[in-house]
């Protein structure tokens, strides 16, 4: 009754069948295929999950962040939002570094990138102020999403063109 074994043989866990392993591989391949796909909504959820996972705990702060993200994405039905969160969670779980680097290809326009960073900061700050680890991840996202803009500026300068902030931003 208390779970104490009186010397009897304990029943072994059932083994994983080849069908189960094949289904797991197929599911992992489906998530891997989503690595570079999606737009602003997918990038927002992926970035928020990346930042809140810095502490490696699903706690009240994570719940506040996901709730704040939900308010930003009210144009999605609740089941669509849940699917989006689940998909982005597993994409990050499978290949975190490549998934984070793919954010720059998911949101290409400078003004959308700036809006993405603004929303991420607002969502993360929805509960308490960000932790040191979360601030580091936000800084990494800022650097990552600004990198193509910096490359364009360097190319324009090296080509001898005069650059203005408006030229660099477009």
C-alpha cells in the first residue's frame, strides 16, 4: 500500500516499440523543418521562450511572459496560439542555437526587428524585472537582430557611399 517492495520482483517498464521510435523521429523531423519557417508571430514566441528559458525553470515569471505574449497575439485563436507555443518550444528544444540564429531570417525588415525587440522587452518585463541571465539573452537577441544592419553599413562605407541613418535602416 505504501509502495514498499517486500522482495517481490518489480514489473519492468514496457520497451519502446519501433513504431514509437519512428513516430518520435518523424515528429522531430517535422519540428526541424520549422526551424527557418514562420514570420513575426513565430519569431516573437520563439524569442520569448528563449529568454525565459535562461533560468531553466517554468515558473510564475514564465507564465506571465506567455500571458503577455498571448495579449500581443490576440488575432490568433487560443488553439492556434497553443500550437504556436508548442511548436516553437520544441524547435528550441531540438536545436536552440540554430533556432535563435534563424530569427534574423524570419524577421527581415529593420522596422519589424525593432518592433520585435521592443515587444520582447515589454513581455519579459511583464512580471518582475528581467534576471541577469534574461538580460544577457535579450542583449544577444539585440546583437543578432542588428547584425545584418551593421553589415550593410560596413558594405556601404567600404564602397565609398555616404551613409545616413535612413540609408542604413533600409
